């Protein structure tokens, strides 16, 4: 896996400040505001929500959203997306919504406040086994249209430790999620399975991520009482953009029964090929590129071994000299800290990555007769992780900042070329001023205009589209 590509493929979340917000841990009472009671779906703030309240009673504490209820029934297909935990969360009135959207750097008309809920829903891991994902659900107090679509927001890289679950933080995902809510759309923002909930987050596993997004849509439909024909839009940033594109790939199969009507991605980190050449340079400093490649590589290896080999093997991708220290950091810190803490205990990639794993992976990639485990299985998994888009499936709006150094324009071009080659109706937009984080706030209106047009059947918006560099 090319280390430069790793840095370009993922979201270096909160890179401008590298500060971790304080988690919201307090138990909230059962009040959902005027018109609420304890049932999901009621309106407040003087507005009206077009949806019929679902028969889901939210009486859990917010901390319950990260634990599995006892004695859950077998996860048959009809139970995917079942909301099994629900707690009332912080409500957002219109003035507060306006303030938070503005603070996130988004300029837009705010037409709605929101009720929010902390939930857990059922989904499947990459191997089909049952698992749980936590999430926040935002129901607008003034729905934009009758039978409004269901929106799923996929976040970027935060880490794999339970403390890194975005739903645990009040404003961490405001820049991505709140513009759509303020516009009057119901949104679910899942954490990804194993991030906050039991198990290890299958970091960058496209099958699991895509399935999780589709089951999040099912969860929101069940929560709001939406009908089966409700349109679904999945949008995401960086790692979350990859999750959204994976949902597009899996929509005709795993998403059967859902009306997936559009995908929006900002600077998507999505596998288009397998490149392990970056493993060759053992002397490369892990502090290179502010430590981002080392942090991302560590998350990938920890997740791969913990999920694919077994939880007791989660540390085996790391060199013996740094294994215990790196594992401890991954399990206790998030992406804001890891790029600095990992180089402190493993100063080179040779001291970070297990030499047997490194050499067997390189041998297998080169087709050498010395190809062996653990590299063989790892390479097989990475090849399977390059999904094929659904030809003629959900259309895609893809937005890229030309000043992005995390997912550079040349990396975005690889995604754009793949979508075109595989027959996906794609509108490509570029922003000459935007960097990695800023591309979302600067282009949220474009996303909402595009979704509005898809919902209303009106003319699609246009956008700037600069010539991109060749795929690298």
C-alpha cells in the first residue's frame, strides 16, 4: 500500500487544530420538546414534520447506544437496520442551528431546527456476521417537503478506539451533517460498526462500510416511519466518501429494497487499485507528512489483523519492538493525536511494521514463489476491497478541492476515471480554493441544490470542473 496514497486517501480530521472535543456523556431526560413526548418523530420549534412517528420509544440513556441489548433475535434480512437502542439527545432550536451552521463555516438559509437522538442499529460485518452501529439521528422540526428523502452522512477518519466515535461529541460532525438538517432533511450519521460499539472497527473495509451505510438508511426509514419508496441519498467526506461510493456499489444487491437515488462525495478516499510499493522503504521516517501516513497505516494494520485474523492477533502487523506501545496508542487515542504519538515510539516504518508481514506482502505482490502468509491473505483482502460500481445505478455528485493535499486532485482523478469507466452517471465539480476540510463547508449548498433537484425533478445545478491531473 503506497504510503503517499494512504495519506491522500483518508480524512485527517480536525487537522487545523488537532484538538479532541469533549464528549457528551451526560444522561438526557426524556423530553423531546413540544409535541414530543418520548416517541421519535414529533415536531417542535413550531414547525411540522411530514413523517409519521415510528413505533420506537426512546427511553435509553445516551451511554446505552454503545452497548448491545441482551438476547437479540437472529439477524435475518428483514431485521437489518432495526433500531435496538434509542435515547433522546440534544435538541437544536432554529437560532442554535443557525449559530452552529455558521460556526461550521457554512453560509446558507436555515429553515429548520432539529430533534436529535442517539441510537444503535443492527447491521452486518464484512463476513455477514451480525454487528451493531451507533449513530445520531436528526429529525428536522420543519421538513422541507412531504415524503422528504432519507439522508445518510458518512464521516471521515477519526480512529478506531471507542472514544473516537463521532456521535460521542456534540459538534464534531456539524460541518458535514447540520447543513442538510437545517435545510429540512432527516439525517442519520452512523459511527461505523465497532467504533464505539462492541468489536473492532473494520477500518477502510469497503464491503462493511457500504453495508453499514445501507443499513443506516433502513434504520432511519424505520425510525421515521418512511414508506418503502422513500428516496435515499448517501453523502460522505474522505473516508466517508469511500463508504458512500461503496454503498453505491452494493445498492443493487445488499441494498435491494431501498430506493438509493443519489450519492454525494467530497474528496473521497476509495480504493481504486492495490499498491504496496510503499512497504519497500523501511528507513522512511514515520514523522514524514506530519505523521499522517504512519497513523493511517497503523489503523489499517490493527483493523486488518484484529478483524481478519482474530482479535487476539490485532497487534501482529507491528514490529516486535513497538508492538505493545503502538497498540496501546491506537486503543487510547484518536486521529488528532496518533500522527504525533506513533512516530515517538516507532521512528521509522521499519520499526513500525512487522518485517515478516512486510516481506511476504511484497513477495506476493511481485508474484514470487516465496509468497506466504500473512502477506498472501492480506493482499487477497485488499484486491477484494476494490469494489465495482453499480453500472446505471445511483448517480454520483463528486466534489474536489484543488488545494487538497490529503486527497490530492490526482487521487480524485483515479476515482473519477473509475466511475466513468464503470458506467456511473457522475457530475464532477472542482473548487479552486478548497483544501481537504474546507471543501465540505464551501460546497454544502451545491450538494443540497443537487439533492433538491433530484427530489423535485427540476434542472440539475451546474458547477465548475477544472481539468484534473492524470490519475496517480
